[in-house]
């Protein structure tokens, strides 16, 4: 199972239900099963190594940035020094692509994959169009300084 997921470029969290009673309870709660492996892809549960079902779920999976964003213009009215164009990063979710790339709350995304970003909707659209697993360059402003990072969605 681990080899299969690694070959697909899927990040995963392994939990040993034999050694971790809390993980065993969680497995029962999400799957209603005691058999292993239990795999969750987004909100879908797969019990056992059902490779065709896993491939179907992984292909349907949408890439995620892992950050709460808003139009920078709406934030610029509230906080001095924020540009009026771009996507303001409000919160970065732990373990997300955004966190791994070094984005932090207060950053303003101004370009994604070479495409200009003027609003939060631009980022949502561009993330949805980007192939999962591939790196993309993201230009952003932090404390008035332009920076660039690579994000693997």
C-alpha cells in the first residue's frame, strides 16, 4: 500500500491501529470496519487495497493550496500597507502545500504560474486548473518585498 501511494506521489499519514488505540477508534468511526488497511481520500473511505477505486479517487482529487485567502483590496481598506491587488493570505493550514512552500498569514499572492493574480478568485481558478503533483511558481509580497516560491499542489 505504502509503495503504491508513494508511486502515485501521494502524501499520506500512516497510523498503526494495533499500537495506537486512538487511531483504532478513529478507523472504526470513519469506516465502521475493523479490517485494515482503511484509506481516506478526501471524504471517501476505502477499506482494503482496492487499487482501481483508489486510482479513481486520486484522479478525481482536486489540488488544494491549503490557505484561506481573500481579495487583497478588501484587506487594504482595513490594514495600511497591504496592496489593493492580489490575494491576501489569511490563514495557512498546517501540513498544506502553502505551508510547505513557506507562505504565511499576511502574504499577498500576486502571480501564480506566471499568471497575474488580482483577486482571490484568480488563485482558486488557477489552482483548480493546475495538474496535481506538479510544482508551480508563486510570486507574493511579504512586508512590501516581492518574493517567489515553488508550491507542489
